C-alpha cells in the first residue's frame, strides 16, 4: 500500500520578507507548516542577521529554483568601521580594531576596486564545505583551515549614506556566490580602517523584488483565517522564469512533452530560438527544456495538478 504523503499539494512562490534573527531554514519550515505544503525550498540563503527577500518555492516551483538562484541580487548594507570580527558581522568577536575613519571621498575612491569580476575569499563562517565539513563548524571548533579565493561579479557598488564617522551605508548588485560580509571586510582593509557588516538587507533576487514581498506576520495572519486565504499570497510557478523565452504549444504537443517526448517546431510560424526555454499550453506551464536543431527537448516536466 502506498504511503500517504504528508501535507497538501501547494505550488508557487512566496516572496518572503525574512525577519532579522531567523535562519533561512527556519523561515522555510515555518511557512511550509502554515501552508501545510508537501514540499518547499528557498532560492539563496540569508544570514540570520539579514532581512529582506527570501524566495520560497512550494511544490512544482522547486523545479525552477536553479533559475532563481542564478539571478542577480541586490543588497543594502551598513559597514561598521573601526573593527574586524571573525564572522565579518556583528555576531562575531572582534579580532582587530582601528582608530582610523574614512571620509566619503576615500570610500568612493576605492569602490571601483570592488566592481566587475573580483577575487573574493569567502567568510570563515559560511556554509561552504572544506573536505566534507561546513566552514562554520570548523571555525566554531577553532580548527585551522583555508578557504580559496573565488571570482565573483559585482555589477554595482555605491555609497548612499555616511550617517556618522563609524558607519557607511552602501548598495550592491552582484551575481551568484558573492558574500556581502566579505565585501565589507575587504572594503575596511582597503581603507585601512577595518570593518564588518552591522546591517544587511536583500532587496532583490532575480525578478523578485521588495514590492511583491510579504512579511511573515502577513502570512501568519492569512493562514490563521484559513489555508485558502493564504494561497493568493503565492506567485505563479513560472515567475522565476521571466528571463527565459516562453514557447506556446498546442494541447497535442503538450501531451507529448508530458510523456517526456521532444516536440518538433515546424511551420512558418515556428520560433527561431536556441537554449533554455519554458513551454506553456493554454496558459499552463508544461515543461522546462532546451531548443536545439528545430525541436524542444524537455528537461523538467510540470504536474498540472501541482
């Protein structure tokens, strides 16, 4: 006898405005419970200190998580000048201090060093693995280890405010794998004053923005009324695929795709495209795949029932 799966078939994206002090894993667990969902995951971890955009995928939306993770991200963060910590944020212990404080002109003068493709050593307290162990576990145990520098891309980095000599507020737009805590640390070193992140907010992940984000309190309030009342807070599964071209197919071709079969794109109105594409039929998401040599080859099939 088949085991009954726990929870309901819920599909879609919840663009959560994660509160400070909560881990990303805990946030996913909380909203999954509120929706009584079978399956949920997130697109890009936020530190407990951080607030802002945490896209959470339910059900069929989990198949589109890789596309959300690859999207550009935007942050607004505050650097506390004059001290470096072992975690590169306020949760760690101070390892070195400096009496020097930078001017706005000095900060703006070094920002070009941190834009474009740059080499960055991740924070020691990170989820990266070192010989099978998490870096943060090794750091907590005070074990000796080294994290290799990685090339990351920072598209934009600008100073937006210098409220007092000890703090600078910056905004960054960057690609996958960029650590804002490492940016703050390296900026402090370049300025000769040291620094760490004292506040961090993610304002965008791919096509997901603050404008569509909902707070945990809003989700809880809707779910308390009823599970159905919370469903309108979800965005469609294909929301994460907005940067990909869409392919409109007939019902017959959609049926072939759902069987895992490739579909020929023929006729004078056949689209001219190559690479990743998602297919829809009668407004419903059918499959993710690639177009090559005049045919659409499915890679992930979506269940119309969620």
